[in-house]
């Protein structure tokens, strides 16, 4: 495969003020075109440093991709660095200037004089049209190697790459292509999962298999190299099938799937509605659910019942139980789930109550203790988890929210068994009680 460097320009990136998502997206697109990204370099807004890195990249790789630094302000130095690296002056590109004026006119504004600098490109370079913004991209050769400079704004960069850069690279690619696929798992730790698929992760294997863990979710990356797109897809399919066979219900989806979107699909299949009752997660489960377009088809609503009074008044939790067992308890989680299902008239409900910290824990109930109640037509059950005691507050809350969705997912995979079949890792499941109510 041909090799590329991806350069990301911006002091906000080197200082950690903005996360660079462009490089990751570009690397995946390039791999599918037969170009392996061998180095990602993040640079500040420094024309000298950028020029030196451009020359270094052009000396060792086939194609250089650069994003950022094409704006109208004085810290946007990509144009100057490109011209210096190519040894040519900058010149105004009249069609780009007219396009920018039309962009502003269409929005009822006059183009600021400073924006005219964005129409400057190195002598002999090609201006890449920007269909989503003002700054044109730039295509030129440095040291005989193709170099493309794209805007830093992600949606502008992606459109320009697809429209202008990908067609050129597709015509010059040679040798193998690399296709990537990602599976998502939940309920099994990364080390235990790694043991199950250890032989698939051995070095030198094609497809390559690797894992990444974050907040209870473990993603499995599959990278397949082959002479053709069809051959690479076949390799991906074979490895994915083997992973699903070994891991079973631990795999919940792939690519853009989330726990919330998968839960939604399963609820729609049963024509069931869902409600939520949240304490320590403060509405995070509802937020994850409503991040999915069309969630109103199955998610009715939820209650954030933080104080004991809210648990009693909004969800019908027994005040005697609150006094006797405390808000963070199995009995309260159970009554919260039942109360949500009853109040919202839904077949399913999830409830979370716990201690997210950093304060409030005791020897009996430490920080990180969380009870998750789950109600389905098959019954009501509660699971106890320990996500602390040293985990940060936001980690405990996110893991609790994801775990609640995963418990519901597992129950929906076998609706008749419901809560009775739950056997995820690292928790204590408390007795199931079957409750009927109108």
C-alpha cells in the first residue's frame, strides 16, 4: 500500500483545547482507497515548523494530507507554509474570491475585507472548491509528492475530501487496500475478552484485530488488507462471524450502533414502550436514549428523582422503605422502576440509584455503589454494582447509565425470560419479583 502522512495544524490542538477528529476520519478514508496512514502529526500555528514538516513528509511518503490553518486570521499560516515548502509565491485565485463573495451574499452579508486572504494559493497550485464554507482547499506538489490542504472545520473537510481528493487518489492507488470494521461489546472486561479472542489478535494476522476499552464498553477493531474491496470485505465478514460466535450476546453492535440505538430497535420489535427513573445519573440515560433519532417511537419519558421527596412523590416509592433502607438500596431501585412503568404506562422501565461521589459514601455503602432496577412484562429485578470507590464521578455515572441500557438490552433479547436471564459480569443480581398493575 502507498503511505501517507496526516498533518493537523492548530495551536488549539497542540494545547489540548480542541480534540482532533479529522485525522482519524481521514485515516479510515485513505485506507479504503489503498493508502496506509503511517504518521499523524499535530502542529501549532507556526509557519516555519509546518514548512519543515511538509518537506520531511514529502521526502518519505507518497501523499500528504493537511487540515487546518486556512482561515482568515493572522494565525492561519497554512497557505504561507505551503508556498514556502514549494518555493513559490502566493497569488490570488479570482474564482475562489468570487465564490466567497457569493457565499456571504447568499446570507445577506458583505464579505469582510480580511476574508480575501483565503483566496490566496501558491503559484501553480489547484484551488479545491469549498461547497460548505469560504476557504478553498489547496492541491499542489512538494518534492514531486501530492499534497492536499483541507479546512479544519470537520464537515467542510469531509465534503472537500470526498468531492475533490478521493477521486484523484482512487485513480492513483496501487496494490492492496485496507478496510476497517468495528464491533462494540459490553459486559465483559477487556482482559477477559482478550483471552477469548487471543489467537485472533496475534501479530501478523490478516485481518488485524485489536481492542479499545472505555467506560465499560470494549470495541474490537478489525483491519483487513486485500487486493480488492470484495476480498477485504470477505475477510472482515469471516472474522466478524468468528468474533460473534465466541462472544455471543456480549457483542451488541458495530460501527455507528450504540447501546441506546440497539435498545430502541429491540423495543420496536416488541412494540414496547420505555420509561426511566434516575437519581445518581441525573437524566443521563434519557439523554443517551434521545440522542437517537426517532426515539419518541419507543421512549415515553423519564423522571429525575434526586431527593427522597421526589422519589416518593413522583414515583410512589414508599417513605417507610426510604427511611429504613436509604435511597441507595435494592428496594428503592425496585420501586423506582415499578413507579416509572406505572406512571408512564410503559411495558419497560429502568431505574438507577447510587452514590456517584466523591462524597457521601460509607463503609456499608461506598462511593460507586449503584442499584439498577429493571421492569419488563416478565417481571422486576434489581442488580447491584460497585463502580468505585476511586472512579471519578462522571465515570460512575456514565458506567451506570450504560450498564442500565445493557441490562435492558439483554432482557429484550429474550423477552419471555426477561430479567430472569440476566447474567452480565461483575454484579450481584437480586431476587426477581413479578408485579402486575394496571
